[in-house]
C-alpha cells in the first residue's frame, strides 16, 4: 500500500556566494553560487534555489512510500533511482545576470542508508527530516555521497 510522506531537508553552514579557483588550477572560480534540489531525470528543473550565503536553506519534497521485501521504498518527483539506490540530488550552480542556473557540482543525499526504523516511523507519521551542513572540508560546496554522520535523519509528525 502506498502512503503520502514529505521529506524536509534542513541545511545549515552554506559555503558562501563565491569559490576561488584552487591554487593547483584544477577547477575554475565560481560566483553567485546557489543550491537547489534537482527533479528526477530533469537536471534543469530545480526546486527553490537558495543563495550560497544564506544562513540556512529548507526544502520540502512530496513523495510516497510503500512496503517492499527490502523495507520501505520512497518515490517521488525529486527522488532519484539509479541502479536500485535512491537518493536526492542537491545541485550547486552559478546564477548569471539573466537568472540562468548553471550546475557545476552535486551532492547525493542517500536514502538507502536511513535506518529502517526511522524510515518506517517517517512513513507512518508522514515526515522524514534530514539535517546537514553544506560546506565541505575545504570550505567549498559539499559534493559527495551524503550519509550519516554527515546527515541526521529523523521521523516527525507531519503538520
């Protein structure tokens, strides 16, 4: 049986609006950095881009859950599914004067590493909350597979 659930991503510690080129010259400098949730199979369709210097950023995603032999399956317009692994893309990009977002990095918020009891409680109560910081060890935009302890997943009652 399918049930409606929301996923709320609460992000703090954003890296700022600019990223200078590293001394080794292996990457360019970036300006007017923003971050957003990417829609499944539509990289140009982004949910609520937030500036890289925001104090925090929150996105709420509508999704559905269903029981499967391996646990609770989560699907939705912003839930990616590659090789049986489900995740949410946070896309980093620059925004030009015309408002065009050009992606340069992504982070994968892995859903298949959420503890089964937390995911089951979220499916029952209607809300899964992921809390994370978005700055990597070098002070730039976080770009990696994000899983605990870098993200904390909890279940909550939907309002």
